[in-house]
């Protein structure tokens, strides 16, 4: 069994940081290593919809899923679908900025 001394590392391993790391930073690093950052961002869009788009939009539009960067949203009626379709670029930018990642490339209101 080989031991790693403080300041040293085994061959092929990245050097670990010394000192404490925030939980958020540790989780972000883990998500990147597991290659699930995009999946977590997509999940955040779906679960934080009301906070991302506001109460008025959330009352009439419900996110269904995200596939290959396309967010599918169910809308209560045709007039709201038209309104939201015209605002889709604004909504997309709000979402991507809030999650800190360009997870939504397109929005399709149905």
C-alpha cells in the first residue's frame, strides 16, 4: 500500500488543494468529473421554473422536458402560447443566465 505524504502525490493523480473547499465548489467539481453538469442544469430549469420565469408565466406554462437543448413547455391556451413564443428569446436568456449555463438552446411552446 502506498501512502501519499502532504504536498506529494501518486503518479498520475492531480494534486489536491490544501485547505477547506466550499460544499458548492466540491459539488460543482464532482458534477464535472461525473460529466453530469448539463443534466443537473436541465433539472434546475425544470424544478425552478417559477423562480426563473415568474408567477404570471408559471401560472399558464409548465415545463415538460429538455431534449438536446430544446425546452418543451405546455401552455394553457393559444393566446398565451403566441405571447410566450414572441418572448422566447428573452425567456431563454433569463433561464440560461440564472443557471449559469447555456442549457436551453430553443424553447417550444405547445
